[in-house]
C-alpha cells in the first residue's frame, strides 16, 4: 500500500546550470547529492514547507534529454508573483507565460527551467485564505 509521495525526478543534461536555477532562482534548499549504483549523479531539493523532494538526475547513458511541450511541470506557491517575476528576470529567467489572474483573486504564471521543464508559480488570492 502506498503511504506518501517522496520525490519527483527530472533528468537533465547540464546538472550545474539546473542546480543553480533551483537554488538561486527558485530558492530551494539542496538536501543531498550522491552517485547512484548505476552511475547517475543525483541532487535532491526541498521547498520550504514541503515534505516532498525534487530529484535532479544527470545520467548520460540514457541519451539526450528531450522535454516535449506541455509534458510535465512542477507547481510552487509564491507570496508575490510580481516580485518573483522581477527577481527571476534579473537572473536571466523571465516568465514564459502570464501572469494570468484566477477566480480567487490570485494569479498563475510559468517560468522555464534550463532544460525546458515548465515551472508553475501560483499566488493565492484573498478568497482562498
């Protein structure tokens, strides 16, 4: 029986650039890194207030990483979407879509990680609090 979600894995080609994005742009905490038994380089991240981890994997033996459009994304809650957008753009990562207001008075937007994975940013509105 399943007990809980532990982590989600994304495979990448440029581990250093991707790790820098998750730390410096998204502000996630690096939890650990190690080499797997099959030779994958693994780096684990955690968002504040979350139990689940994100595993970033570099494993060249699997071939090139091809991220199709609208394939998958991670979603994070932010306090201030406009402030996040300004900070991420200053670091070379402008929003790729949005912001779009939603029915609760908040908004959503997207930013692309270095390998092309989409990151959704959600600012909750007053009606959800």
